[in-house]
């Protein structure tokens, strides 16, 4: 072992063999080989050899490292980068607290099926297991929340491990993987042999099977016979880039479409066939439709509890067709009458091609008329123009002023209002759905903006959520990202307060954020970020427009009605049809 530098960079290389490089340089070469152009991270002792290689790679001009202010922010930024581009996101963290700070971001990506390659530094090999300074078993800690993980104990494994990591992260149902690299592995010279992307199938990995033509034919038979069909679309359609085929099928058979929180953007919500989001805070007409349908076609969705409400009442009178890439999801929460297992892009394409060989006679007119009646009778609230600003009207203004923006959100009431009122294109909606991670929005937005510097990126935040990772304003300022952050500020942990009001007899325990809340505009200014506060309705549209059109980063603090609740709402333990807060 030697501490010499790479022959590609700085230092004395007189004793090196011609083809030998350091483990850290081999890592960077492997990332370059897999098309990585951006890394989000934070350095530390155990990962210093890798950061020395990052320095040389940045000097060579092929990669950009984004210095976040907290490792959790780095994981969320890589997540936003991945969701908005469809590429694998990459983040770095050092050993011990650096690695454990990544855990929430890894779990967020796992729950929402986002492809990440997370690389952590580790103490040197001889020190592993000795409780060395900043040692944690990040491999063991993250086992339940990654698709796969490695501890690299020999530098000669680096190229093959990275090839496997990218393959697993992006294949089938996407997800995060972890690569833990001891410090001395990065410092060791060896004969590096690159491994081409996709050339190495990991042992024990089963690629998605081809869709069964018989199952596809049975699924189409059910669609053609159904009188009250409903397409229930999840994030898998976006991961598979299958939205165009989905649209063609829905239009061909006149099928109404509802989406999950993760599925927003998979189907144009301005289309008459859209019934918006379903579930706990879904539209009334989506929840009535799923309750009354006679055929539920689940596509890349997993029947999670926030969608189904009381499971035994969810689409209780419907046959179920389930299109899914992950066999573990089939029959997990709801037994399917027909299961079509395989890559959704292929499955939906096969379904569409088969439909072209049949005579199409849509018979959903009465069903669509019923849904239209529900839309008229139970619309989303359009708030009055009296008193304090309603949070919903802020979202309506954003929808009108920035219809094509990439939207990230934090978690809470503002997230649900955004999901209800905004209409998004594929990959333009980026929100922590499965884990519900407060603090996700700002770092995710900076990740999207780094990936797509010419696009409009807006983070919808809450005054409580934003404080979880507000330090990333420093990152946004450092790189002068054109990101706009809009705080829906009601001085509460709004969703928790709503539950305390509804189910805990208005005992508001530890949810009032007014005392100790910072001056957000002054705080943004302290980071070098512009800011504006909006408290009056008559200036809402004008100030929002001016701020959104301004150059550079901007924080917009909009003070809204304190006690406004997010409706409709399906109370816990109730069926989707038993919503509260419906219009009179």
C-alpha cells in the first residue's frame, strides 16, 4: 500500500507501474465511465482520498461537485436530480455521522423508487470493528432501505462494484444502492481495468421478465367489457417513461384516470378524462370513482394506505388488473384478478398494440357523465376573496403564473394543496410521498436546478418543514441557482395541527411554530438569497409574478390563514367515500 497520488494528477508517480492508479481515482474513472456529470456531497476524514480524486476530476472538467451544507441535503439533491432527469443521482458522504446523516435521504429514495448511488467513506480496513473514530456500520444500518450494498475491501473490485451499482439502481424497480469504501482502499495503487456499463449482470439479480401475452390479452378483455373502469396510476409510469402510451390507451377506450401522489404528471390533469389525485387528500370525484368502479386497472402503483383508506372497502366491487414491474407488489395489499408483470413501458406498449388489432367500442359514456356530475357537485375549494390570504389561492396563482415549472415540495398541508391544485407534466412533480420527509423540498429543488439550469424550478415549502434543511440556502447562494422558494406560512406544523383539531379534541401539543420562527426574508438575505414577504391579498399576484420573474434565487414568504384545513380528507380507518370537508 502507498499514499502516492494518481498518475492522472498531482504528486510523485516515479515508482508507479504504467497502468496503476489509486483506488480513489479508479472510483472517479468508473463514475465517468457511467456518464456521471454531477455529484452532491460533503467531505470528511475517511473520504478525503476520494475528494482528492474529485479535485482532479473537476480540474479535468468532466464532473461538477456541488457542496451541500448537510449530507441529508446531498441525498435529497441527488434525489431531485434523478427524479427530474431519469438519470441515476450520485451523492458522497464521509464515515460515521456523515454516513448516518444520509440515512433519511436514502430511505426517502427507497420508498419512492428513486435511483441513487450513495458512496460513503469508511475507516481504514484494519480499523473496521474497533470502534475507531467516526466509525459506523453504514452497511448494516442501511440494509433495510437499499436495493443492494457493498463494502469495497479490495480496490480491484471498484470498477465492477460501480458497474453493478448503476445497473441495480436503474433496473427494474429503481432504488438506492450504497457503496462503502474504506479510506485505505482509496489510497492503494492497483492495476485498473474499466468495466463497461451494463456489461456485468450482478449475481442473483433477476431482470424484469417479459410481459405475458396471455395476461395482457385478459387485461384488455376486462377493459373492453367494463362499464365503470378506472385507471389508477402510480409513479412506476413516470419511472418507465410510459406516459405517452398511457395517454393513448386512455383516449382510445375513454378511460378516466386517477393518479397517486407519486403518479402526478403521468397523465395531463387538464384533460377531461383526468379525475386528479385519489386517497386521503385526493379529489372527491376520484375517491367516489374508485369506490364505484367495476374495474380498477392499477399501473405502477402499490395500493398504499394513504391511497386505499380502509383496505376492505377500496374498490370493493371492482375486478383488479395490476401492471407492475416488482413481483413483490403483486397481491401484497390487494389480490389481482389479472397481474401483468414486467417493464411497464413494454407492458403498456404491448397492450396498446394488441388493442389496435381489435375493434374499439368505448362504452363508458354513462360512467364519464357520472364522474362529471361529481366534478360539478364536489369541486376543489375556490376560496373567497375575504380576510387573510387562503393557502389554496397561493397555489392557484402559482399554477397560473408558472404552468410549466418543475415543482418540488416539502411535506404537510402545503404539499397536499400543491398536489390538489397544480397540474404537472411528467417529471415536473417532485415530492416525498412514501416517507413524507420534512425538509425534502429545498435540497431537492437545488438538485433539479443543477440538473436543468435553464428550467424554472419552484419549491413549495411550509414554515415548519423548511427549517429542517434551510441551511441549503447556502448551497443555492454559492452556485447562484435560479431557484424560487415559496413558503406557505401559517405558523404551524399545519398537518399535525389539523389532526390534533380533528382527532385529539384540539389539544395542540408542540405544533405552534410562531414563537421562535425566524424572519425568513432576513435569513435568506443573510445567505445571499433575495427575499420578499407577502401578507396582503391585493399584492399577492403582483409580488409573486415579480419574484418568480426575478434573476437569481429568491425566497417568497406568504403569510396565510392560520387555521385553514386541507380538505377533502379521508379520516383514518374510513373508506375513501367517507370524506370530510366536502362542499355543501
